[in-house]
DNA sequence: GTTTATGCAAATTCTTTGCAATACT
DNA sequence: AGTATTGCAAAGAATTTGCATAAAC
């Protein structure tokens, strides 16, 4: 079930100079095992009320500041996804399409969609680029 | 200063079978005169506390349901922008790049950026497509 | 032992709802 | 006149802050 080992999770925290607490390892594991972006509420459900709501807010903030996760532009609740290997503090590039389902409210990452390069004006400093489609996902489409 | 005449604003409301109230005309005018997507808070500021906060919430909901505005995926607060001529209740296509400035928090629409066509899986029903870049805008870049 | 994170309580802020008064058609 | 919209009050969520306790280093 678990894609990532405990050691790998701990390693991520080490690399970002964060203390290895149970909450953080648990939250990080969920992000690694999830194919879509997670909002605070979704995370809370998955954690099964094991931790205080406030702790989850703070964990998300800490991870975002550390550059482990980043906010995914979406309609409604703020959603977060893991940063990829080529992300750093300044640049977050998601080379896949985010799909927001209006029915089940989930945000999928369609990894296998080809994203063309977009030319943006030179005088704008782009840190991240997100392509978001909204509609009905394959599961909700009857 | 005003790009749109009073008649045109009233006309938009008429076309959507909405009553022509002061609040709605005022809010609509702001949307027409704004080059970027607006969050509730920004709108409230521009309206200068002339109307109740609740009324603004309801106006935004009404406009969204009527198909006059649509939510723009963003990080943080929900933001709205005018629907274009080719938008209908089901399909909102923004053929321009949205740029989220992390400094001034504004969302610009870069109209003159060429957006390539994106092929998404056939089993997903896409209603709208948004491309959002995050970074520092030309005004905030020193 | 020192520093940082957690959990609880409480304060803020954001958003929605009910209802009487008002404005629109 | 009849119906929809507004503003106020208040309820309900969502998010943040302060501080003592507990855990990590």
C-alpha cells in the first residue's frame, strides 16, 4: 500500500531541516500516497482525527514554507500538492494538468497529458505555472 | 474613466433576467473596469463600504449562477472574473493567462499571451480551462 | 538542557442564514 | 400589489494566536 518507506519520509524532513514528528511523517505519507491535491479538510479526514486541527494547519504552513508542498490554484478551498524534484523555494512547475471535479470535489493530476510550452511576457517573473481544468471526472461521469 | 455605459450595464442585467439594483450595477461596473480577477475583499474595498458585506456575497453568487462571472482558480481567496462572450452556463474558457502576483496579490489577465491547445483525456468532461502563473508582476519587479 | 512542536482554549475572520424593511417590476 | 433584494443580527465555519505541556534534538 505504502509507496514510500518510513526512511524516505524521515529523509525528506531531514533535508528540509525539520524535526521528525509523528504528525509530519503521517501527513507527508498521505501526500506521497495521494494522486491528487489535498485540502486541509481532506487531510483531516484521512488522518482520522488523530491530531489537532491546529496542528494540521501548522504542518501545512511549515511544509509550504520549507518547499515540500505548494498550493495548487483551485476554486474553493486551498489545496496542496507535493513539490516535485525540480521544484525549489522559488520555482514550482507542475508539468501536468490539474483536474478539478465539480462533482466529487477532488483534484486529480493528469500526469500523462502533454503540456505545451507557454511564452509569457519577459517582464513578469514566473515562479510557478498551473493548468487547471474544471469539469466532471471519469469516475463521476455516468 | 468608465469603459462601459450605464445602459450597457443595465443591459447585461436585463439579458440575465436580473433586477437592476444599485449594488449590482456598481459591482458589475467594477468588473468591467478591472483588468484582473477580483476577490470579495478587493471588491468590498473598491465599493468603499457602501453596501453590506452580505449583499456583496449574494451579488457574487447571483452573478456566478447567472453566468455573468466565474470563479478563477487561484491560491488563497476565491476570485471572480467576467465571463466572456463565448462563455455559457456550462463552459467557461479563459483564453488568456492569469497571472497571480505574490507581492501585490493581484490577478492579472495577460490577454496577449498565446495559449496553445491542450489535449485532455476524452473521458474527462472539461467545462473550463484556466492557466495560472504565479510570481512577481512587472509593477512589483523593481 | 535547550529548542521546537503539539494540544487546548479562545480570539479573529470568513461565509451563510433568517427575517423584517425596502426597492424593483 | 406582488416579488425579489437588501441590511441587520446572529449563527456557523474556517483560520489564527497565546500559552503551558510534551516531544525532539
